[in-house]
């Protein structure tokens, strides 16, 4: 009888873990904040100047895994803003919806990993 109780407990524990959703603060871990299309470059730059004083932006600095030196200036700003918006979102729990939007697919690409 004791073996049955232990087995039943383990099954319930595994089912509970399998159906639980990962949480970061009160946000689901499976959302990201990225830059909206058609936002003026100066708004992306202003956000980068602000956010990189608060969050770790080393990945988008020259030579970092999320810096794309071959991209055009506007595209490079948007890609850097994608990363910074998401880092700020994950760290502070808010997405700047003036220039960003919440998505439900992981925007990581190549060696550029989004949390």
C-alpha cells in the first residue's frame, strides 16, 4: 500500500510540473518585447540611450552577438532596439509600447539569444 501511495504522489507531482507554466514575475516567460516596424530611427536611438544606462547592452555593442555590422543603419538600429527592448522587458517587466510590441515567438537568431 505504501508503494502505491508513493507512486501516486510521484505521478501527481510529474503531471503538475508538466502542466505548470514558467513565470518571470507576473509575466509568462514565453513572451518577448521587440521593436515595431515603421518607428523613426531617432525614437529607437533615444530608447537605446536610455535603456543601455540601465540594462546590459554588451550583446549589441560592436563585436557582440547581436550587433550586425553588415546591416544598414536603420535595420541595425531596429535589431539593436529589439534586443534592448526585450532586455528591459525581462528585467523591468514592462514593454515600451510606443516603440515595441509583445510577441509570443522567440526572436533569437544565430548567436543572438533573447531571454
